[in-house]
C-alpha cells in the first residue's frame, strides 16, 4: 500500500495502573512531526487493522506489554494535522492492576510512569501538550 498524504489513522493508548499513566519518548522524532517530548504510546494503523487490535499491538511492540483484556476505546477525535492531512485518532485505555517495570522496545527512547495528579508540564509533552488534553477528555468521558 502506498503512503497516503490525504488522511492519517492513528491509535494511542493510555496505560493506567494505580493512579499512574505510562508515557513514552520516541527515538525517531521525524515520524512524529519532528516533535520531541512525552507521548501516549501510539502508532499509525496498518492497512485494514482494527483500532483496538492496533492498541494491543502498540503495547506489545513498543513496551513488551501483553494485555489480558483488549484495550477499551475511550475517545475518537478528528482534526487536520500540521501537514494538512485529515487525522482520525482512536484513543484507547488499557488498565493494569499494578505499575510494572517497563522495557522500552521498538523505537522507544524512554518510558516512564507519571502519577495522574503530577503529569509532566505541557512544555515537556509533544504537540503542545496534546496527550494531556486527551487524558483530560477521556477522564471526562469516563465520569459520565
């Protein structure tokens, strides 16, 4: 399949455990619009890949995490990206009973647990704090 410059289908995962969320930094920032900083683990969907299966794949490939239950879809967002393409983002939640030691794998430079009440400052989160907004939106959705 050729690369598409008209749209991007993206999946990310908020990995939660004991009041903490797992965030990552990537080695190849070019893949992420040249953005440095913390992200929720994410990737583009592969051709014909279901977003929830993509969420499980991302956790396994990037962090070595196996999920017992499939990650839950928390939110879908639609927006125009910096490159002008239409982005459709599938934001998932994967809950674990306890904080586990994480090993960074495929393309991940660092992985760190942050308490939900002490997240990194917006200036240290990629895309002007995008992940912080996603977490806030998903928390509001879950509270309904």
